[in-house]
């Protein structure tokens, strides 16, 4: 099934409990109209003839979303990237940007835990994936926990209470009951399903915190606390107050040894998504910088050209790393899952996040001081004030004042505190990327390359031949001999 935008809007009227700014939201589609329209557009574009071949696939004679396919090859991962980039370029999406990554990450972890421990979580996941193909829901990953005292484990009695991490508080033959909270869960109010998974490794004493499951957004006991002052609900807190989950929707329940696998498997897929949509964002950054250079009459200046060249490299290096991560995947021989190359994905995430402030410095330098003192767009809507702004905020006469004003406001938005924090910390901190690259880099290959260049023997298959010219000049070609 491919859901229509209208069906998606109606699906948000499922009795979900949402609070914002002290108010209980009566109707999500009405309160968050523009955000819901943006998410509904993902279902709209999937129904458009020119996009169906990319977004959808035929399985057992029925058209279903390609996003629900198990990734088996680099081409599958690259197609998912093309879907995300198409959505990002059209400013569409929100209902399952993180959800597909959590679906695939948890599915991979289910296969691994079943092989190691004889559990049957993969059967639950396969049935859930089939349900997703039939119902086409919006999915959202619910990962980040409040954590409490970060120095302490979840179950440590020195924690102020037991619920800083989502945990199982009851089990019976029908299912489990969970309690806890998840933080910063972007666009969760716009989704249909929450895929809960651990945010960290847990030990045996904290086995009740090793839990993964699928929870409907309208389930009894689920509440959303939207971000303050936002028009789209922002990045809510999600409260799980004795939420019952039937066993068929449970993908991990106490096997603490695998809690880290669930968290890291999601991260591997989601950092590829991050590098994918960030490339679209960075293209926009470079483009706005070039527009501001044109509007300000500065394209002739060498120092401006240097900044613009750097911004173009910033965008395209991120894209190259993301594409390499998809097309050079790690295919797990036990499960058949294609996982994005972990070194390339973390390099991409680290590069675009670590260089964001440098990019903003260049864009703001090109724009000028007006980015700090710009009058409000509400002033621009006043006919009297608009005339003054059009006159005195004119740049190069070839371009309209209105276009320059729009670009200046875009620079202000992208350089905001929120924009910077989101770019740097979303999908994992810089320290996380360093750690993963250090752990997963092919150091044996690097050392073998160095040894071969130094003439030190190595048994690495790529470097075990002596370093000597593959062709030597015969004596007959040497003069004087």
C-alpha cells in the first residue's frame, strides 16, 4: 500500500496526547498545519508518476514503499540516499527520516541476536516489516534517554530514580510494560509509530533497560511534550507511562549483551542519512553565499572567491563520502544486510559537523554586518517601511532588493544557535565519530602499506610482495655495457 496525503493526515487523529506551552493540543493536523503538510508531501510525492519508480517497488504484485526493503546491496543504500535527497531538495519529509534507519538497524540486530542466543526477535521484525509495507506508516526512532547522572549506570542506586532510561517494569504472557522517557525525538509528533531502542550499552544488572519495541504514537500511556514556542512540535520529550507492548512488537527484552549492537546498528544507518541530507543543505549554503557575493558585487574579489571555493569543496566532499559509504558497504555474511561503510559515514558526519562554524564564518563574512542588524520581515510587510528597506538594502542594481533581503534572512537562520547545535550534535557528537573511526579504521592495512614502503616484510595480502619495480631494464638497453 502507498498511503495518500489525506490518509496520512487522518492517521494523526489517533488519540495521541500532545502538550505544548502548557496546552493540551486538541488536533495535531490543525495545530501543526505546515509541518503536517510537509510530512504529508512525502506520501504525495510517492504517488506522483515521475517519482514512483524511485520511491516505490512492486512486491508480490502490490506497490509498496521502497524504504521498507531490507538493504542487501550498495545499490539499495544508494537508492535510499536518492530518496532522501529528493525529499530534502523539495523540503519534504519528517514522518520517517529516522524511522527507516531504526527499522533497518534493529532488524539487523535481531538477526544477530537470534543467531547468537537462539531468540526469535527476527520473526517479530519480519512480521512488523510486512505490516509496515501493508500500512505505510510514518516511523520515528526513539533513542536518546535523559540519562540522569552520566557517570552512573542506568540501574545504579545513586541515580535519583530508576527511570532515566526506558525500562521494562513488567512481563507477562501477552507482552511487556515499559516506563521512561526519550528526549530530542525530532518530528515524532508527525509519525505513526515509535521504534524504541537502547541509547547505550547496558550490563547484566541493567538488563531491564535492554529493550527495543514498536509503539503506536496513540498508545495508552504515551505523551509528547513538544519543544517550546515551535510551530511544528520541534524535538519533543516522549513519556512512556506504563505502556503495554505485545510480544509480537518486541525486538529486545532483557538480553543486555546486545544492547550496544542495537544502538550502534541504528547509528550506522542514520549517519548515512545525515551525510545524505546534509549535502543538500551544504549545497544550499554554498549557493546562498554565491548569491550574496553577486548581490553585494563581490564576485571579482579573490578573497571572496577563495571562500566560495572552500564552500563548494565542503559540500561536495560530504557528498563524495556519503556516496562512498553507500556504494562500498559492509555486507554481513551472516545476515545478508548491507551496512553503510562505518569509516566513510563517520568521516562524512565529522567533516560536515566540525567545519560548520567555518562555513558560517565565510557566509557571514560575504554577507556583511547586515546579517546581525537586519530589520524584521514583519517590518518588510509594512508598506511604508518596505519602501525604505527596498531603497537602502539594494545591492547590485541587476538584482532586486527583495531577493537580497530573502538571502540575508536565510543567512541569519542558518547561522542561528539552533542551526549550529543541530548540525554539530544531531546523529552523534564529534567525539563519537572520532571514536568509531579509530575503532573501525583498517589499521592493519595502513601498517602494511607503511611496512612495504619501508622494506619491512608483511603478510598482508595487498602488500606482501616486495616493493620493487614490476619491470626492470634489460642490460641491452644500458649504454656502455
